C-alpha cells in the first residue's frame, strides 16, 4: 500500500521499519468469488486510491478524517452483545 501511495504522492516519504517485518502473505486469490458467486472486481487497489485522491482534491470528500470515512471508527462504535 505504501508503494501505491508513493506512486500517487511522489513527495511522500515512506519509512519502513525492517525490525518489525510482518512475514504473513497478504496476497489474496479471488478466483472463488468469481467461480462460485460470479463476482469480479472492477477497480484495482491503485485505481481506488486514485479515485479517493481525486475526491479529496476536488472537495467531494471535504474532511477525510470524519468518522464516516473510517472503517475502524465505524466498527469501534458498534455495540455487539
């Protein structure tokens, strides 16, 4: 993700902490979504990031720090019994 962000924001400095490397593999194969459910993605991660950047720069998203734009904040606000 940092590499994608750096592609969109060339002046972004990415600092990697090699002492805390996560050895897990986050590559996802979505063939089963396609084969079983007939679902295929239409937008790549990089294209989605480009859309978000454009929405923020154009003012369609005026404050990206609002809770409504944060999955973490939305989940944290749920009351689960």
